[in-house]
C-alpha cells in the first residue's frame, strides 16, 4: 500500500511526539515539498489534515516573527465555472501545434460537468468576507478563465479559493504510450500530470489545445 508506505516513511516516527498537538508548522524541502501532508493517511485511515491544522512556511525562522503576522486582507475566489466553450465569432490567434506544451495536453477524454455546489460555496465565502468589509476578486461562469485568474494572481492575493474539477494522470512509460495521444503522461514530474479545469477548458480537453485564446483553460 503506497499510502501507508509514505506515512510510515515520512510521518510515523514523528507521530508519538505529537500528543495533544493540534497545530503543526512545516517547511518541507526537496521532494517533500511535493507531498501533501494534509492528504496523508495514518494506519487507521485518518487524514493528517483532519487531525492537525497544518501550516506551510518558507522558513521556520518565520515563527520568530509570528506576532507580526496579520490576518489576510485580499482574496481570490472562483466557483460555478462554465467549462464549455462557445466558438461563435472566434478568430484563430495561434497555432496550437506550435508549442510542445500544447502537444503534451492532448488528453482526449470525457468532458467536465458544471458544479452547481461550487457557485454556492464561493458566494457564501464572498458574503462572509463582505461582512468583514473585505471585497474579494470573484470569478464565475465564463469569466473564470485561465487568463483572468493568472492576472489576478499577479496581485498576490493572500488567499486563493478555486472551487473546480482537478485531475491527476497516472505515470505512463513512453513504451506504454503507443497511440501518442497522452504524451505528457510519461512526464516524471507529477506537477505536469495534474491540473485544474477553468472556463472553456472542455475544448482543450477534447482537442488538445485552443487556438482561439491566449490560455487554454487548463491550469497546470
């Protein structure tokens, strides 16, 4: 069992020292920076994220200045995203076969469905923030595009909450990939085999790219 192996290797020896501990600060490096500690399960099947409040830090020396940490004041929200793409009056602005990254995104599978609950979720968070006199940046429906979200991230919001479909593609060897439709499945970096669906992403999911937009709606 790979999940238990990861727990035994990384966390099991730490666990006995965490009696009555609820909050944990981590500053992982190297391959550990790719591990989701909150999603790790112990021998009883409980997620660490259910047992502890896990905080990630660039450096544990930041704890020395913890008293100066203020509450977040800027938020990016996305929910109720429309994954379908309308081709009406669209002009080709790029060749989707020009770049290797587009060729690697030829996923060709079932399309993604609208998630009604994510719209309610984002709107409830927006309402709570406004009661605290915080006006978040909120994208939904066709406006939750990869381009809009990336532009918003340039403003370095304190908190991102993007409620959408996510995917992870299991690693394949190049020998297994005989039809060449999922080239990037052979990429050993798991960050290139996982991503988030944004507005219009279904077109890319079906066709391997979107020549009508600067961004293709799949955020890796």
